[in-house]
């Protein structure tokens, strides 16, 4: 699952790829807690083990998933 994270006052968004279903559910719970102010940071770990930590106060949005069969561009497609 692709997760896109928008950060306030930033034109770029972060993209995190998580395939494990348990990790996806954990990421959704963490995002909801961060967006509602229950936690001060959003911390996610992607498939490669890269950890992303963002201050909850700076979150603009968190988008989960990409449409099935979405067209990919570039050399990796």
C-alpha cells in the first residue's frame, strides 16, 4: 500500500510503501492518532526499514492506497 503524507508549508509530499497488512493497520491507527492530536508525532516504517517521523502539528493530510492497476511512469514500470 502506498501512503502519501502532506506536510504543511511544503510543496512536496512524502511517500511510504507498506505491504504487510498488520503494518498497514498500525499505520492507519498511528495516522488517526496524529491527525486528531492524541500523539505528538507520526512514526512509520516502510518496507525497506526506513523510518519516517513527522511532528503531528505539521501534518496536512495522510492518504492511504493507490487505485488498483494505477499507471506507473518511469524506468521502474
